[in-house]
C-alpha cells in the first residue's frame, strides 16, 4: 500500500495523497479491549475491506484520580493509546481520532472525569425556572470547563499531531467533541448559568440594541436579576425569546468549536481535516435529525478543512424511513460549502440489540441498504459504529454507583456489534464485509462522482428546527413547536419526501434561509444553471426574510410546490403573510381529524387521483382578486372549499396543497409534472420500494444506483429520456438488495456501455464484473474482444468473476 502523506477536503471530495478516495472505517474501542485483542480486531477490520479505524479517546479513561493523564499505558493497558495507534499504522490503517472532551459511548459523565465536576460545580447548567439540568452536560463556554479542556488537549493533541499522516503516522482526521448540544436538547435544558445569561444579554443587545431587546422580550438586559429571572422563567407567549435563545446557542456552539480547533492547532494538529458529529435520530426515524444540523451548522459551514458527519441510528431501512436517510444527507449537504464532503461518523452497524434483551433485531441487510444509499449521495467516509464490542474496565476511582465501571452498560459492551465483545462475529459481519467489497468495486469511480438530480430541490428551513427548547409552562410556544413538528422537513406524515423519493426523483435540498437565487443558479455538482423547482413543506410559522425570498423567487419566474399550511406569522409570532400575498392565496380555517371527525378531500381537474381521500388535517384556501390564472385542484368534500390551488403569480408558477394528502405516487408525480418536473429515470416495477438515482464524474462516466427497500423481489426495465437502458434487458433486484450498475465506463481498450452486473474492480487493465445470476448481461465497445460465454452478444475487455 502506498504511504498516505496527506488527507484534505476539496470539491466535496476526500483527497488522499491528492486523489479522491472512498474511505470505509470501523469503530474499535481500544480502551474496552485487552491489549492482546487489538491485533485481532484490527485484522478483522482489514479483512472486511476497511482502510481506516476510528476510536473515541476518553478523557475519563486516561485521567487518573489524581489528575495525571496517561496516554502510553504506563498505569493500565486500557490507556495505551500510543500503542494502539502504532498497531493501526503497522496494518496501514488510517485513524479517525475522536478525543472529545465529550465522547458519550455509554460512558459515565459522557466521558468527562468526575474530578472536573467536583472542582467546577458552576459548569453544570441551570435550566428553566432555575432547576438543575437532568443530564451531565455542561456550560460549554464556562471558564472552568474550558480551562480543563485546554489541559486535556495539551496532553492528547501533541500525541495525535506527532502521528499525523503528514509526519508518517496514521492519524487522518480528528473529530472535535461529540454530539454538541444533544444533551441540552433531549432534556429541554438550555444552558442558563449566570455566565451564560450575561453573555446572552450582550449578544441580544448587539443583535437588537438595548431598546430592541426590551421591545422583543419585555426585559431590561442591564437589570441583571430581572434579566436572569425573565429568561429562566419567561412569560407565556414568549415566542421571540425562545427563538433568540436557540439562535444564540448556535453562536455559542460556533465559538466553542472555534476554541477547540484553535487549541488543537496550537499543539501542531494542522495537517488533517477536522470533523463535527451531527446527532438527532430517534425511534428508528430521522425526523428530528435536522435539529442537530440546525444547532451546529454555523460551527462548520464555510470553515476550511472542517466538515460534518452524520450520526444515525435508523434500524432497518424500509419504505417508511428510506426518505429519512435520504433527506438527512440532503439537508447536511445543503449547508456545506463547495469543499465540504458528506461523511458518516457513526454509521449504525450490528443487529440493534442495544439493551441485550432481544427486544430488537435489525436485519443484517439493513447495513447494506443504508451504505448503498449513502454512497449514492456522495458520502466519502463511512465509519461503521460499533464495529467491535468489548468490556468496560473498572474505574480506578470508586464512585459507588452500582458497578464502578467506566460505563453504564455493565461489564460487556457492544453486544450487537458485528464483532462481539468476545471476538466472535455475528450475522452482520459477513454483510458488512460483502457490502464494503461490493461498493469498493466501484470505489475508484464513486470517489470522484456527484449525485445527479432532477429538476427540483427540497427546501430546508433551519429555523423550523429551532425547537429544542420550550418552557414547560408556555402553551403558545408548545403549540408552535407541535405544528412545526407536524409539517416541517419531509412534510406531514413524511409523505412529501417519501413520495418524491419512491416516485423516482433524485433531489438535493436547498437552504432557503441563505441566498436562494444563488443556490438555484448553480448546481452543487458544479453543473450549468439549474433553475430547479422548489418543494417547500411549511407550517404557519415562517420567518419574514424567508417568505420574502420565496416570494421574490416565484414572482421572478420560479416554480414552487408549497405543501402544508400557508405561512401567516413570523418566528416572533407577529403576523406575516408575505408569501401568501405574493401567491394571491390566503390560508383560512383548518380542520383536524380526530376519533369523531374525518376530514376528506377530492382531487379534481388535471390530477390523476379523483377518489375521495381521508386526510389528517386540511386548511381552507381563499384566492385573492389578483390571483393569476388560478385553478382549484382539490376540495374538501364536506364543504366544497378549496384546499389545493394552482396560481401563476408574476412570471412564476406555484401549486399550494394545504392538506396531508396520502402517498399516492401517481398523484405526486402529476403535481410535479404540472410544474414541468419529471424524473430522469423511470421503471416499470409493479410494487413500491425502488429507489433510483445516479452518480456522474466530469468525463460522463455514470453509475446507476438501484435499491429495493421493499419486501418483494422485483424485475423491471429502467428507462431514461432516450428509451430503455441496458438494451431493454430487465434488471432483477431481489427484495432488500441493491445494485450499482455502470454506464459509459471506460477502460484502456474501450467503453463498457452498460452492465446489469456490478463492478468488482479493475485488474490488469480490465474491468471486473461480479456475477449476479439471472439476467446477467453487458455491452462493451472496444478492441481486442474476449467473449463472455453466458452473454455471447456482449464482448470486450471485461472479465466476469464470481
């Protein structure tokens, strides 16, 4: 293997020695394994096809009760970080270092030493009404905490710096902290310490001016006691205060990450990328994941050699949640700059039995499906978490908490991982190995490809996810949060994104809080002007600047599908109808279903579905006198009131669908076709569950990504705008499987026009194909032909392998 001397981020690629690479890693916790077991686990990782190992490096483990920090195993084999790094280097494994200070990973105090809390009680947050926080998070910017973090970094960062790839070592990237802001969000506990509230006052005055702050919040920022009480116990209906408090936390996290990075760089860690881990999945879904993006994107957006990584636990991948993962990646990319690639720092591996109680078993093939979808969306680094289990050694300091170990999971840890605590593989290990092998067969192409999109983009509104804090006594705030949770992101019941993805569309997301027109004019992959239609799922709350930006976009000739409620208020609760006024559409009364009320709608006109459909919620729409060429295309059956209208404001075109219409794929395709948007690829599969997208490089070489998340085998013909692909050959895709099929891929001797088999790599100048079985075929155009016996009409410099 060629020695790695540099790892950089550029053009949304991961450059290793200046060349785009796709990196697969596995998380191995050296501090949970005896030193004698390290080699075996790393060898298993290499056997699985991975080229990197990731590991947390817990402050809690390496600091002794007296404050001494041991990173070389002088006092315990579990502390021999240096030995582990050197062993990884011997196997040519890159290292993704994750030194905290927070690491989570089921560790006590999330990996922070007990001493820090004892000596600095002021760092513990104070929550609503002055109540103490319920988690072991901290005030990140507290002076005492930062002093202790600096002390920890002063010990561990030089060790990592000395072993950067630029200095001949294995360290290829470093994660700064872990899941920043997560504990505060899940516990609904903003960090309302005295120091933080003083800083919030300064931030607020800088943002709004002293008089403006008093007007927004009814609080005098110079009256310290009143300010502290008013923020900790806000008056009912304090929508502006809640919004500002969450926005302020974004700024705090940005400053915190900036501090960590500057500290790391001061110790010589200057030649590798930094990473931020984004949290947020729950219950096997990704609905809340964008909260983590919303909290943290100012910390990394536009920052050189720094990017974000996903942290997702979705369990199985099915028709229910496949759009969750797709949209998570799209929203992450929407706030990345032109150099920042997608990565995944905790990519769920294993069988999902995290409680060791057999309450959950994730099918092993879920790992393959999720990997295939993520690489199709240009993820450049995938870290399988947790790759290998282990055990939790005892704490050197006895704390009397029932087990006195470093973690709360008991003696064994990672019992669901592909390699279990005792070193035995479970059913997910061969799937991981086979998946990495299969994807790596096309890795030389994937690493320098971007996803191709259809003529639309899903709107991402980061402020729709500023819902992590809500005072428990503020019913108005609670109602706003509940409505946002219902309509934001993927749409009510997740139908909009699910219908788009399973309807055959490939789409990016666009941050409509930034310069919308700039995002539309330039395709993220670097292509020509796109002019995409925007699909916005919105509640009645939408910030005035965003409404204005969308209004200007449509009036100037843009296309918009608005699904949900017509916005009627700004984030501070004040009336705001800029977007509706521009469209000539006003939102009227809403009707919500319950056990006695069953609101129904009937589509009409040019739509494809005219049966009466029960919905969960609808809004009556009223057309203004200036609504241009307005046409109703769905009505409430009980009243005949419009719930869906088509309008042509200015030079634009908009559809407003104010109900949670079912996931009728033909209906949603008809809506998008009305806006002039049709999928690049179509297929004739008879059951839902097929996801299709493609990636392309600068030379026009393509890979077609087909994923069947449904429960039935499918056989279908794929077509593009010119006709059937693969000369009309049917693609056979078993249930719960995927294919990455080459189109127009060059070799030294010609062009592989297409193949219904996946690439297995390149050998001796020839492309290698992996046999699938039924329907195997390919077409090669070139010289020096060799014939594949099973496909006598397809010849060329292509070799089939098992």
